[in-house]
């Protein structure tokens, strides 16, 4: 999960990290909702994006996906 760090009011996204932690989804904050929107192929600012491997292309992307998950876990603050 990628979460934009400049969302206001913060109440819009404050529940998302708790949900991610409860189901074991790694998450990371990115600086800008505008940049997150561009990364998600939209012109609109975006508060969060969940990336999931699914379908026939998932095997081809699994290695890259696992690398990103490992990088997120390195910068994530432990919750325990």
C-alpha cells in the first residue's frame, strides 16, 4: 500500500495503516498525492494505492513485486 503523506484532513487516511497492519499488508508513505496519482496513471491526486498481483501476468511480475515489498518492509517502522 502506498499512502500519500500530504492528504488533508488526515482523518481521510488515518484508518488505512491500522487496516493494513491488521491484515499484514506492508505500507509506506510517499510525499505527494499528486505524484501518487501520476504513478497510478491518472491526472487526479490520489490518497492511496494498493498493489496486488493477480491474473496471468502475476508470475512474470512476482520477482519485482517481492523486491518492492522487501524495500517497503526495510523502511517501515515495526509495529510490535
